[in-house]
C-alpha cells in the first residue's frame, strides 16, 4: 500500500474519531482536514509506519486545542449525554443498540477517567496497536498495557455490579 | 533460570496485564508460548482468560457499535456542508479554507494532464510554501486507487447515520471529503456545463460527482464490486432488477442463470431499507456474488452436464462441492483391552443430522466425505422397536441389550445397547415456548434453505395449540423480531410472517441469538419446553467475534432453562461441526433438513421427541469383564467420548434424550481366546505372562475387587459375576434436576447359545456397517456393501425410512460398480 493509499484509508477513520469527540460535523471535517494538511507539511515526512499513530495524536491535539479556543463547544462527556438522549430514537439498528449490556458498557466506559477511557476507545474503536497507542498518548507501552488491562477489569467489575 | 522464571510466573493473577495483551495478540512469540503453557497447566488461569476474553468481546462490540453523534438540526450533513461551504457565507476560518480550495481549483484547471500533475506535485512540494496543493494534486491522480482503497467498514457505518438524517437527498457515495472536493474540482474543469438544473449548487455538485464517477470508472480497471456499488447508488434503491448494462461484467460468464437468480434476490430487498441503501445493497450484492461464484464452481466441476432444460441452463447441480463444508475430523477408535481401559464412557447422542446429510450425497450419486459420516448418527436416525418404560416407571427410559456374533467378523461379538425414552402422547405434551431464530442472510437464498425453512415453519404452525407460544427472530444484516411471541392459535398471523421472510444481507448471528433468548426468557414458563430453534446454513460471519463467546452464551442460557435446537439447511456452506457443537452447548439437538419430508419428520411426527427433553446429561459407562473380553471397540460416538471419572461427575455435561427417542450404541467385542486385530504380530512382553494366565484361567477375585469400588454389587456371587460379559451403567438427570440417577444392567452371553438376531439388531448392524464402509474403516476387511444390503433387507419391515436406506445402499452398490 502506498503512503497515499494509507492516508486515504485513514481519512475517514480520523474523521469519525474526531467526530466521536467533538459535537459538530463541520468541526470534525475541519479538524480532519487540518490534521492531514499538517501531515503533508511535515519535514521530513512522517514514515509510513508511523502515519497512523501520528494522525491520531495530531487529531487529539487538535481537538484539545479547539476546546481551549472554543468555550462554547461542549466537553466529550457532555456530548455523550447528548448521545444518550439521541439513542432513544428509533433506528434501523435499534435491536442492536437496545441491547442493555452494550449500553451499559458504553455508559460505564464514559465513567472511567480520561486515560482509561481513551485506551479503550483507541483499542476497540480505532484498532490501534499497543505501540501506536503509546505514541498517540505519549506514554510507555507498558503503561498502555496496564491501563488497558485495568480498564477492562474495571468495566468487567462494574458490569457485574450493575447486573 | 528458566525454571525459576516459570515458577515465578505461575503466580500469575488476574491483575496481570499480559492476559489482556495475550488476548489482543500483543505478546511476543516467546511470551505467548510461555503464557499458553501456563494456561494449559492451570485451569483457574484458563478460566480467567476465558472470562476476560468474553469481557473483551463485549466491550469491543459495545464500543464498535457506539452510535456516531447525530448532527443537530441547525447543522447540515458533513459532506453536503463541505460542499456548500464553498459558496455560502462562512465563518472566517471556513472562508479562508474555501479560498484555498478555490486556489487549488484554478490551479488544477491550468494543468489537466496527469503527467504534468506529477511534475507540479514535485515542484509544489519544493517551491510552494502552501503544501496544500500537493495533497490535492497527488490525490486527483490517484483518484481511482482511492475509490478502491477506502475503508469500507467505517465508510458504511458513517453513511448509515448520514442517510438516516437527510432523507430528501439521495444517498451520497462513500467518499472522503478530500475526494469529494477533488471530484468536484475535476468536474469543474471538464463537466460543469453538464450539471443538472438543480438550483442548489451543493446538490448539483454532488449529483455531478456521482455521474462523473460512473462514467469515469467504467473504462478503467476498477473492480466489478465497485462498479456495481456505484451503479446502484445512483439509482432509486428499491428498484428491483439489476441494470443489465454491459459494464457489469460479472454477468457475462454466468449468463441466464445469473439473471434468473439475480432479480428476485434484489427484489427481496425491502423498501424500508432504502435509507440504509448505501450499506445494504453492497452486502446483498456480495452475498449474491458469492452465490454466483458457487453456482459457477458447481457448474464448472461437472464434467458432463447431465440435464439441460429448454433454455440450455443446467438443471439442479448433481455434483456436490464439499470444500465449503466444515466437518470436524473423526479419528476411528481402535480395539482396546479391558486391562488398558476397564471402562468405556461416553455421552449419548440423539442427533441424526449425519444421515440426512449422507443421504444428500448418496442421492446425488456421490460418496460423502469420510468425516461427514458419523456412525452413531446413522444408527440413531432409524426407529427401533424397543419397549418404552411404563408411564409410572421411576426412570424415564428403558435399557435393552442384545448380543450376537458380529455380522462382519464371526469371531467377534457385537453388543447392542438400546435406550428407549418414555413416550409422551401429543395431547399430554407440555406447552411449548418456541423462538425460531431464522437466518435470513443472503446465503440462505437457495431453494433448499430459506424456502424450505418457511415450509417447515408452516408445517409446525399447524401443530401448535392455544397453550403454545411462538416467536420468530430473523437475522441477516441485522437482527429483527419478525414476530413477537404470540399464541399458537394465531395461525394466520404466524403464516403471514413466515411467508414474508426473505433472504438478504450478511449474517449477524450473534445479535439474533441474543434477541431470541431475550424473547424466550420473557415468555419463560417453568412447565413448558422453552427452546430457541436456530434455522441456518451455519454461516455466521458478522457479530460476536468467535465461537467461544457464542458457546459460552448458549451454555449459560441452557442452564437457565432455555435450550437450543439447531436445524441445518441447505448444501454448500454447511458447517456441520460448528452447528453440532453449538447445539450440544445449548442442551439441544441438531437436525439436518434437506427435504420437506425431513422437516415433517423432525417437527411434526417427532415434535415431542425433538422439543421435549425427558432426561439430560445422559452418560453411559460400560465395565468390561477382562475374563471374557480380550478387547472392545465402541462404534461411533468418537466425539462423545468421556473420561472414566466424568461418569460420576454431575457437573460434567452430556447428551439429552427426548420423549420417545431411541439411542443405540454398538460395541464390537473380541472374546478372550481370539487375537486382537492388529496385535497378532507383536511380541508379548516377557513380563505380561502372569497377567496372561489370568486371561486363560478365570480369576474371580480381581474383577470383584474392581466392581466393588465402582458398584454396590459385591453381593453378587463370583460365579455369576464371571458369567457377565460386561456391565452397563447409565447416569441421567431429570430435566430440572442437578443430581444424577443411576441405572445398571449386566450383559450375559453364552457362547453356544443359539439365539437369532432380532430385526432391530440386524438393522442397527446394517446401518453401522454402512457407516464403517463409508468411513473406510480399518476393521471391516471381510465385509462389503452387499453384506449391508443383506442385513438391511432382512430387517426392513414396513418402515419408510428403512426402505429408503435399502434403496440408497443399492444405489451405492451400483455407483461403486460403475466406478470399477
């Protein structure tokens, strides 16, 4: 796969990644474009293997920056409350989403602190490797391993309690 | 050092992050081997890992299914907005972006030749401070590559959402924003005049984008899949027939057949799915293509097409392709001596799917693959006239044994153990709480799958009464409740729903199964037979990630009283091993339905047997008398083998028996004094001598001691004990019990007894022998199909199934002769 193809494949993924974290589709589109513009302006260029992690990391930084500069934008957790309300609307995936356990897991995920939540999402929504997550979150790989394992255990316990 | 290390690591706890890393495949090969070794040694650890795996699966599923934020009402869709933003008034930041884009647009107008673009890219990178040019230019060159490489999954989920929001706009094609921009720019340079009359620039632009893509992709070598994708997206989605335009090249090699099966499949897409069109249709098409591929391969594999109808289309494929069908490997058991293994322990099995499947092969004139042949399932397919226990009897089934010289090896004996479950009269049956889980994925499209499911369901519906409840859940691309649980008397309603089922999409089996269990639990009735009945060809390919998760869930549900039966349909895609495992986990049975007759047999004639369990966890253990038995061999039940200690362990799961069911097991026995097959030429150990003398001269004490520990039988005189050939023990639980009951029966055999074989015995032998021949058994040197035929013809009686067996044996003989 050429670098070009990798970038194209990642474009939509990054956009969805950002969209999950900011409320606005416009904003997501802009931040995505900004991330890719930055990617192309890197000198020397980012090596192919690192593009994915680099993009996620940049995207995260852009999201953080945009919060700082835009107080009107709600925080991630508020967004999620907003999602909860939305979810009650009928949808073609209603059966899947009505699944109580899934909803419970999502709710509980959002109760976790930022680091724990983020490793979960980077792993299971973005399918990043430990190495990539380490680069994105700027933490050692071993920390990532701990964080992820701990998050999973916490979720498991919480689900058990909730049940 | 290494040992130390391992000892140290044995104290691995649940808090160890390596467990997660292992499950996510993040460990190095060494670490992985090491951990796997520990898991294998430590059952607690294995349990932990399994538990963790389930948790991870659930989390992954939940997070992946997390809905994307919807746009608020004052915000338009991402993609249309991206386009509009160029012309509408915009916030400052957007405006500058728009300006940049316009700059690129003009730039590109100037260089329309692709070669120049490359040069410009290079130049732009080095000269221009605004590297943004290079993005777009490079991208425009690679436009077609881009189309193919787009990540489908994310694209779909994203667009699903979108389409459900802006209903008035035609679904946009999955394209990244950069590409949309680029496309638009291309159009701007070459096709702006061709834009439709639509006033809104955004709409006309996006429409243009689509038409551009259609025409531009046609002459290039993008895949068919993509081309169809594009074609479909430009049309109103619900329009049934495929455009037979020359560019959809998959039509060419497949011809009329494709068109024939193609249209109804597409028309099966419900109009309600229109809004999800971008997502649905490609998957329908994938399924469709898969079917075509199969048809094609079937056809190509036929050297001489046997029949042609008027239009020249090959009639139903006579050849059966097995490469797509999964069968677990079966290793034939060899003879063992009672000294090596004093006990033979196995779980009963009332499944009959193997015979129905073998019949499919034989009818088509083929020999079934060896691993599709399960001896016990052939033997148990047929009805035997064993006496049922009295209605008042304590035990829910009766045990019968019969011993005679083995029909295919006169020196050996063959012991038949027959179990007959209590009959429950139809009018006395408990109410049924049934949830049918019907696979409506595209692979179920063929005539012997979903249409047969529908007919089978219709047959069953006629049997239901006011006491019963039935629900239907379907799963294709998504799981849906087609019929929420209704009373069995609402026949018209049920039939309406059944007739409305249609095949499409991929197979989200897991979501469906969950929904089905939910409904079954909602209607749970302690006195009823609560059952989920899965009708499928076994193609689970979306949803719960692995078999283990699925099995765990099914097991859990079975413990709570909702059992799972599986009806396998169709040919190709037939995943025998998988379905059998799943139904075993669910305390259920598993049948293969190839004809409407078979459906009637399972669901109408044997309704009580199929759906009402009278005993569960039924295990058989046979204790062989080493003074009479030099070696023994159980025919079939290879995958039902249990360890001797599992017999008395009530926690160990085993097979279920339904009302009126018969179960037959056959032991081939080598009496003392006859050489064990395969051991004739082996020297005997010089130390074995003392043991050998035991064989010659009966020693009563030894077996008695053994029996003592196993059975409360010590009161039996040693003389009588020694006359026993073997001792059959059966453990079972009542359907709602957790403690097992024990039944026992000694088996005697007098060498010179002149006892004729019963016709049940002969027929069981015939079916087993047929299976052994089909499996190419190493233990039937002197027997052939004619022996099978003779045994079967002697015992066929008036039974329809037995008559069919005889016919198929005859057919097999003819086929074999032809081969030679």
